[in-house]
C-alpha cells in the first residue's frame, strides 16, 4: 500500500473509532490501541507534510492558536426562542399556530433544551468547514479550531449528506466532566468554575485549542439549515443528522397532540436530574417543515417553536450568619449559614457566597430572607434577597479585613476576586491543609493517616509541617483521640513506606501553587531532580512544554522561600525521593556500546521516539543522517529511497526493528 493510501485508511479508521467512542458511547478498541494508531498516523504525517489535511483526526489534539476570533456574518440568522413558563403559555402558542395555519393536523417534535453555548457548523462535501458562535444572531465568532477538538463533532460525514449545509447545536460540558475539572482546580488550590454552561462557552473562546482539546466538551445537535435540504420534518432531520455521524440526543420525541407534549414535559421535569448533562427546559417545535415555513419568524424568534423552561429549583429561607473559610492556599471563601430548607430533594443548610464582590452586588445581610437556587453546582447559591422582608435595623455586611483564623490582615491581588491570608506559615488551616494535601493518595499516599488525624496531630503540637511527620514517634501518637497501639503502628509504618514514593509525586505533594499532578510529572521528567528544578530560571521554566508564566512564577517563588528550602533539606535527610528513578534517566544496558544508529521509516512495535530511547538506553547513539560513521540503519516501512540508496552505497547494514531487538537480546 502506498503512503497516501495508508494515511487515508488510518484517518478513516480513527474517525470511526472516535465516532464509536464519543457519539455512540460504544468503543470497540482499547484506548491504548487507539493511541498507537494515532501515533502511527502522526508519524506518517510528520514524514509526509505534503499529505497534510486540516481535517485529519491528528488535528483533534489542537495546537492552533487563535489570537483574535474573526467575526463572520451568519448566512442564516441564528434566532432565539420564545420562552414559556406555564402550560397555558404552550396552549396559547398552539392555538396561535392553528389560527395562522387553519385546521391542519399539527405534529410536534419535543426536544430537551440543552444548556450550553449555541454553535453553527458549516459542512461542505462532507467536511467540517467552519464553526461560528451565535454572537448577536446576525454575526458570530469563528471558533473552528476549537470546535474541531471536540471529539463528538464529526470532521468527516458519512452516508447521504447534502453538499452544503449548516447544523446547529449546543456545546455543553457534561456534569461529570465539569466536576472533574473542578476537582483538579481545587486540588491545586484554585477557585472552581461556577457552572457548566459558562465554562463551556468560556472554553470556546480560549486562544489555545490544545487547552480546549483537554476539556471534556460535547456537542449536541438539533437543527439543519440550508437550501433545498432533503427533509420535510424536524424529526426526520434529527434522524438524518444522526445517520451522518452527529450526536443527536435520543430523548427527542415525535408527538401528535398537546396532551403528549405535556406528558413529555412532565416526564422530563423529573427525569432531567438523571441526565449526564444539564437541561433547563423542553423545546417544542412544529414538526412539518411546510408549516414552519408558513408560520415564519418574528423579529427575534421562530413562530413555529417555543421553549418551556423548567422552574429553577428555588427555595426561600433566612440567612443566619456568614462564615469565612480559609483554604490550603489561603484563599478566603464566604459561606452562608442558612435556616435549613428543602431544595431539589435535599436539605440545604449552607450556600456559597463566592467572594466579596458577590456579597456587595446582592447586598446580602445577616437576617435577610434570601432565595436559594440549585443548578449544576455542587453547593447551592444565593441568587437574591427579598428586601421587603428586611428589618429596619439591618446592618450592611462588612467583609472581613483580617483572617478569621490567624488575624493577619488579608490581601487581594489586582484582578483576583478572592481575598487571601498571606500568613502561609502561621495560619492553621493553611498549615493543616498543606499537610493534608501532602498525605493524599495521589501524593504521598500515607496509609494509616487521614485528614482528621492530621488536624489532631497539629492541634496537639506534634507537627507543624509535613517534614515533622517523619519525626513522629509511636509513643507520641498513642495518647491521641481514637488512637491505639495498632493504629499508631500503622501510622508510623505508613509514613516510613511513603519514602518509596517516586519523585514526581513527592513534587506534587509539596503543594506548590498551580503544580498539580500533571505539571508535577512534566517538571520531574524534565528536570530529573529537585536541585535542577530549584535552580531553574523563569525563562528556563517557561521553555518547558506546557509550563506557562503563572506556574513558572509560582515555582520560582516557592524555592525562593527559605522555609521551603529547609523543609526540602529535611525531607531529603529522611530519605524521600528527590530524583527520578535511575533506569528512567540512564541506560538499562551497555550492549550497543556506542554504536551509531540512524532510524528511518515507520515501525510496527515502536514509535520513532521510543526506538531512539531504547537505543540510547542501551548505550547506543542516534545519528540524524546516514554517513560513514553510521553503524546500522534501523528501517521501518516506507524508508525514504534516497536514504536506502545512501546506506547501500556506504555498505551500512539495514536492519528491521525485530533484528534490532535481537541485537539487544543476544548480547
Ligand atoms: P434562549 O437562549 O433562552 O433564547 O434559548 C434559545 C437557545 O436555546 C438557542 O439559541 C439554542 O442555542 C438553545 N437550545 C438548546 N437546546 C435546543 C433545542 N433542542 N432546540 C433549539 N434550541 C435549543
Ligand atoms: Zn490566616
């Protein structure tokens, strides 16, 4: 098979696997196999830039940067929907339609209203051409690069699609993905996002599409737009779109009466909570395209559709007090203590107040009657105050100026919403929080020690930082609450065992701001040991793949602090790992004894980089081009003809990857 044919076959195969996984939710190969195939394609494309295709599945990982999103006029306007909040509104709407159309048999398509950011995607000859945001409805922003990274959006269509059409839908962030993103943020001491919808629309406007690719976005489609499309009903268009490879939720239903519309509404008002994404209502559309055309549009929305909004889950209660929590990084979060109230099936006692600006904006005061709402967020929020219920002697809320725990004056950096307690080393919740982070599973994973025990140990004056854990004696621990001989033993053993934890996790455990799990891995791999990292300059750090300004600054600051230097010295003394494993950085054997290898072509069992690494790990050298100094050429499929000729001319042995393996194993 020639290269182009192989490239095309791989692209098609990968597109199909993406479809199976992201649209059908039914993968047929393992992630590992998928990654290998993707790698093969990447290698082939790298060797043959002449076959570049912007619609290749390799482009899904992103990388394109959009500095300014170009504003482009919509060919077909993107309308809003009329909202209704009651069933009477829906009945009125149906009557209006019948009045215009006369006594015709109306059908309706009922769909869920997906809560995200609207998008319109243009396809030409089965290829994704362009994606625009709604903007003001007349013109939107070109976010093509970012939309292409969303794996459920097909970049090539299948079946009997029209030559040219737009498809419209909603870019959403499923709840599980949203919570995962927030967990990751909380872990590195950042403020979590407030809700899935805003995070989804914010994601579309990120400049770096590689960032977008990492977010678990999804795209749900609901409407086809174009000239002379081969469809006569809305319901049919949903089925067609599904056939062409789009993700169209299956909950949509074709009904023939208003009663059935209500059944759909009632059913989903309850069952929407079982869905994996947020829905804020139901959209009812006249099914027949012919009638849609007759009904037409008002200045803002189609007359043939209406959105029924579910009532947001709200409750009224009283604000008893405001508490201020201090996080591991010193960030202050105001929390409302409420008179307990029933909301969306749970009893709510607390609500988030976010920050000082939010309190100011809503003018929330202790004693106020407040409205609490529950959306996709984990903890409910206060959305407003019933000022008519306010007592005349009520006092305006004054935000705290000093840390509630250590009484240090708070700071607020420009451009940041949160206040901080800057007393990093003296503020108890920060100290305890840091130690708690240190012992978590993904960090030092200290068995026999939990978050509450950390607090107990700190309050008993036994530890003041994570290094102190390694000095703990069994006799000191036993007298603690709920401790016994056995549990104290386990704790000490767990601490001892943690000395085996690899460097990358130790680095993560240190709790450097913005250095989460992934970043810690990157840094460990790049610098190999803590001293090299501690000595890195800002410039140096920024040059590391995926390390930005913010992270680099934070790393520098961490090592500039003498307290941290002392801590790390102590940890080194106890025998924690501060460099990556020997064999990871140096060779595993010396059998290749300095021989020079040139690697060419595509391999079946190695990626090129892996092969090069194996050569170096076994004491060989990797040359970039064939010369008289080359000892072996390791050739895969499609080795370039000029290289082949040169190797033959110089009489250099050409070996396969399997012969190469033999070379290592024989010795
Ligand atoms: P609104 O923004 O409240 O005017 O509601 C209109 C928006 O709802 C549209 O622009 C779409 O982005 C969105 N929407 C979500 N689900 C659907 C659906 N099934 N059909 C039509 N529009 C939908
Ligand atoms: Zn403090």
